[in-house]
C-alpha cells in the first residue's frame, strides 16, 4: 500500500484481528524496515502497541506499507491511526461506540503543569476496554488494560492524547464512556486531625 504523509505526525499501527502469521513493514519508498508482527494481548496493565514499533513518528514523505504472512493464516486487519489528528475531548466527557470490539478511538486534552487527572472509563464488561494516555512526544503518561477509575501522577503541562481501545473479540459494536477531570486534593490545616480507614 502507498501511504502519503503530508506533515510529520505520530501514528499507531493497530491490529484489529490479524492472523498469527501476519507481519508488516512501514518503510519510506525505496527504504527498508524490520518485519513486525501483531503484538500479544495487553497484560500486566501494559499495552504493547503503546511503544515502538507500533507507536512511531513519521516524517512528511511517501511510504510503503507492506503486509506479508509467514504462516498459514493469511487474514489481516490493520489500521494506521493518526494520533496527532484527533478531536478534543468534550468537558463533560463522551458516550460513544466503537464499530467493532477491536477498534480504536482517541481524544486530545490540554493539561496544566503539575495537574493530576482522574480518568474514568466504562463499558458493559470492564475487560472490553483499555486506554493509554500519551504526552506530547507520545511517551506513556498512564494506562490501564480495563475500564474503571484511574488517577494519574502529576503531569507536565501540554497537549495529551488519550487512546481508547476495544479488547473484545466480538465483531459487534462496543459502547464505552470516558470522562476526565482534574484531581483536587482536600485541604488540611496545620494542627488539624484527620481520621479514616485505609482498609475500606
């Protein structure tokens, strides 16, 4: 496949259900690249597609995307997703649908320096949704392999990209919700007693 990149951008090469023998190259015209295989499923809270060679920067230019198979399963489903060209996340979040259980969606959001975020994702089955929060250079600032509530560490200021990814094997549509809000710590005065139960 011929791929034209008019401006330098970060992309994620996302697998949506390829056979185990499928492999691919993203190479400049006349250049070369290593063969890469669809990654294993997310595990231990880590999305293998959140790092290279799947998430990568492409300079402006002409590329070839080559798909091959070194096994008996010849079927493939791959998407080159532009991480820098995504809509802004609405202030009140989103309730949306992925067309099938392995698709991907992404949103951008502005973060103030030193801000913590609470990321609240939901789906009918928590394991059907994973997410990754990328900083401006697409370094991972937070991620989880299931839906729920997650509080980030303090973040550097800038533009962030939040990727929602379906993990269901179903070919049917997948509904999800996403809300992101700043984390505000309760104030504590000097000399003030606080009580609680950390086992709750």
